[in-house]
């Protein structure tokens, strides 16, 4: 995390056993993690991630995957969205949550 801040002027958000980082910085984070692991433990790390798009630099593929997930969410949660809208109308919330 310090390497990214010092050398790329980027902040990483740690989340449990993962990191959230600006799209496009994945390769640097990956190599930085490998380097730190080897320096500290003298071993190569096992990083559980789908790195094919990262190695290829295929940002279009990553964006398409996210958009597919969003569209799927809209389908799978359409019932919830409809019930939520009806509930707001009954209680006069106007979608503001107050």
C-alpha cells in the first residue's frame, strides 16, 4: 500500500483480504504485492485472482463484465425494486427515504 502511495501517488482501499484500486493500476499492484511478499517471506505468493484481463490490459473486457453484472442485477432484483417503489408510494416517501 505504501509503495502505491509513494510511487504512483494512489491510495488503495483494503477490504478484508482484497484491495480496491483505480482501474488501470492492477498490474502495478499485482507486481508490487509479489515483490513485497518475496522480500518479506522469501517465497512467491499465491494470489487468487482472474488475471487474464490484467495481463492483456483488456479494459474493454473488464467494463463489459461489470455492465453484464449490472444488467443481471436489474433482472434478478426487479421484484424488489417494484415492491420498494410500491412501499414508498404507500408511505409517501417519494423515493427520498424520509
